C-alpha cells in the first residue's frame, strides 16, 4: 500500500498543462532579470497584508480536486482546497515555522509522550463543538490500513492515541519522535467531525457528501468535474484570521490558453503555479503580479535500479558533475532556482536556520566538470554500459529533463537511451515496481509535508521510505536520521540533518538538480497571501483581500 502521500509530489509532472504558453493582453515591459543566489536565499515569505475585503475570488488549480478527505489528499489541488476549509492541530506559518492551530498547546511530557491541549470554544460549521474525541478519530483514521490513506507511516512510532480529558489528547510513542509535530501541522493533523464522517461512510470526502471541518471557509458547492465553491465561515474561531474574501471559487484549469486569458481578463484572480518555465511571459502580463517565495520543492534525477550501472556511486557522481544545472535552471525556471549545494532546498529550514545556513555556505558548489565525469566513468568501467531513462514526450518538463540527462550520459561515455511512455503512464514509475523494472532512472519535482529537510529525505533514503524506489540503504545515513528524529533540541537536530545531507551529496541516492522557488501569480488588485509553500497545508486564502 502506498503511504504518506509522496506519490502526490510526483504528480507535478502531470501539471505542465498549467504553464502559460502564450500571453494575451498588453506587454508593458521586459521581464526582470533572473535573481542571483543571495536574492533567492532571502525571498519574502508573504505579500503585503490586505486591508480590505472583497466579495469573491476565483482561484486556479491545475485540475479539479478529486477528494476533500485529508487522509487521501495527495496533490496540489486537494491540499490547497482542504487547507482552505479545514484546520490542523498545529499550523505552518509562512516562514516555515510551526505554531498552534486547533491545539492551543503541545508538549512532550516525556520523550515518548506528546500531550495536546485542544483549543476551547471551537465549533464545526454546523455549530457542534470540537471535542477531543474528534481529534482522536481524525488521527486514528490514518492508522487504519483499511482506509487506504497516504499517511500511515507518519504514525509508525505511535503506540496509542487517547482522549485523556475533555480538552486533552495524549499520543504515546514507542520511540521518541520529534518529527511528529511537523506532520501534525500538515494533512495528517487535519481534524474532521467524527459524527459527520461516520454518517457519510464511504461517501465522505466526495462531492456527494463533502466534509465537516472547523476552518475559515465552509464547503457550499461542489459538482464533480466542475468548480468547488467555499464561503467565509462567520463563526471562525481564529479572530486573527477572519476571511477577507467572502467567497472563493476553485477552478481546475488545465488548458494554458484558458489560464492565460483568465488571468488577463480578471476571470481568474490567482494561482500558485507549479511550473515556471514560461515565467518571463507571466512577468510581462498586464494586470498580473508574479511573486516569488521559499518552497519545499526540489527537482531530482531518481535512480530506480541499483543493480545496473547506477549501482556504482562513481557513475552517479559522474552524471551529477556533468549536468549543466545553470543552463537547465535558466531554461526551465527562468533562473528562479538555486543550484544545490545540499540536497535539501533552503526553504525547508523551518527551524535552526542559522545551523542550516552555515552548512549551506560551507558546502562546495557543484561545478560542472566533464573531464572529471569522464574519468569517473572510465574508473568505474562503465564506458558503453546501458542507461535507460524513463520519459514522456507528452509532458514538457519531464521531456526537457530527460533529454538533458540523455545528452549528458552519452557525452561522458554511457550508452543511454530513453523509454518513452504516455503522460498517463508516467506515474507508474512511482507506483508500480514492474514499470520501474524497465528503467534505470526517471525525474520528478517533489517535496516534504513541512519545513524540515527530514520530511522529504526520510522518504527516499530510509529502507522503509515510500519513495525509496531502488532499495537504497546506507547504515550511516539511517543512523543519523534516527538520531535526528529522536533529538529534542532543534539546533542539535539540525546539525544531525546537516550530517545526513553531507552524506547524501556524496552518495547521491537521488541526484539533486535544482531548488526552485514558489511562484504566486496574483491579480494586481489583490494581496495578502503568502508567497511560500505554506499554501499547501495552511488556510492562507483567508488572508486574501484588497490592498489600501
């Protein structure tokens, strides 16, 4: 069973239709030059605060959402919609730090016991009070394998979850787990109403039944294959986050021309776009503002088979050394991505930022060196050995990436070729071992649930990680990750993760290509929302409104 929703991240490859391929309207000026690394490391995490309300806004998603059940929300559309309507126990702030949500406090009573204080006076949309039983029910759903949810492994160190009082919930752990609060600020920590979910049964989360939450917006209309509409919750518990926009309509827009026209005419008011290869044109579109911010995303080449040529670390290092990251970043991200010094995007530094920043500054740049790459291939005895790269010519970003790797591999002496599949079948590389059996590598952009390098790294390097497609295992890396997970002190935990990342840059179980930024496209008339990846897990659209 697929767990913890990492498959959702691979679906970015299916998002390329959202990229604007042509801009209508007046072109007032040239796009700004690409920012330098210092700028990208210090991007603002939010736009100017809104001061005025608006009646309605239309928000574009790259497709229509398929569920509003947090247990099975696994991609950009679902996460954005669920986070708009439903509150988690903890809340991700725009800068990546974690604050309180439906839990007004949390503390580790012991290293293996986490106590949550449930905020009093909170009600669901139907007026019924939030209870500790609702919290327990919501968390336990993820631990039920029969549900088929994506977040089971988040709770793999949980022994029990119990309501220990009218307003308290206690999570008993088998082993210390200081990653858990981060997950409780994401989809695994979303709270739904127990009675509603039990009554809805299998229809819960579907257009037929919907959901019942405590959030800033309540679901008012959802027709399958059509728009999903939410309206402001007049009784929202958070007085600091009263929705400024009365009504938000989510609209799936998979056609580039439609998105462009909508942004230009004002039919679409905003979107967090998942592909910035046409960023320069967006920056020239009249009436639209493009905002950049930190993100949790990174782009990788993923070795899928370590029994072939990629089983030799020298070959992986050779490929990494030979890849022209700067040219790729300029072509695909219009320069709005960092070349990796470490495998984790700086946007993941949600705590102990000084520790991570020092490590980043001390890490060497990955400079392109074809001669050294060719030498490593010869040393590994890999000249002329086959390398099969999975691709899909129907997906622009994937095709660009795979063709770049094809050229690199053949340039340094490998015998590389592409295995082309349909866009619909590309996802099988991530879900079906039989599909992966025919390829040595494929590419994706992916992310963790919260701002910690561990949130993503653990999924692809731990033996049980649900993105560990190749069966990679390294005892030293596993030991450092276990140490980090059990470390209460944030600075020491960050230091542990730095050691992990240093090893990853040597071992390259996944080969990092680029650390892109978040791209927010917004009508000039609106402001207030974060520019960061917080939109995937937090009720950021409640901040959307007009400026002064």
